[in-house]
C-alpha cells in the first residue's frame, strides 16, 4: 500500500483562510466605492439630460446600504424618496415617488421621449467604477 505525506499543508490552509477573511472585509468597501462613482455619474447625466426641472430628483439619486447575505452582496442605486407633488393630470395629490419620475424619464411615455440618464451614465462610468473597486481590492488584500 502507498503512503501519502504532506508538509506545509497547514500553511496553505491558513493562507486560504486569510484570503477569505480579506475578501469578506473588502467586498462591502468595494461596493461602496463603486456606488459612489456611479451615483455621481448618474446625477451628472440626469443634469445633462435636463432632469433638474423636478426639483429634488437629482439629489434623490442615492445608493442603499450594502445588502445581501454571507455569499452575495449588492448595493442598489436609484432615485429615493418622494417629490412634493402628485400627478395633477389625474387629480392625484399624493407625493409621487422619485423612482417613478426616474422610470418615466428613462423609458419615456407615449407623449414623452425617453431620457435614459441611468443607462448612459452606467455605460460611461463602467471603467471608473471598476477602477475604484480594483483600488479598494488591492488596498484591502495587499495584491
């Protein structure tokens, strides 16, 4: 019968454990760094597309807290809160959600051309988001 001996396997196991811990700590920081870049890009694109007429819409574009479980994490970026007006055309006096205003702007309606501020901003900022996340990864993991 053959014999199998290992030397240094404990060191490899310890290295993997350190790598896992560094990843668990780095991922939320990476998500926040990327979200910061993307929020600014979406605000700038919304301004460029003329979406400032709704008052607080541009300022409402924010990132949520890091969400998820131990295996998957994410951050949502979207217009949050409510405007100080309703849909007057339909007699609705309630405050309309900024997310609804953003949806209508992004995709348009039968009487309004789309102004896809989010899609354009996401495409333009892609490389900057990845770079911001890469910087955090390298700083946190030492790679």
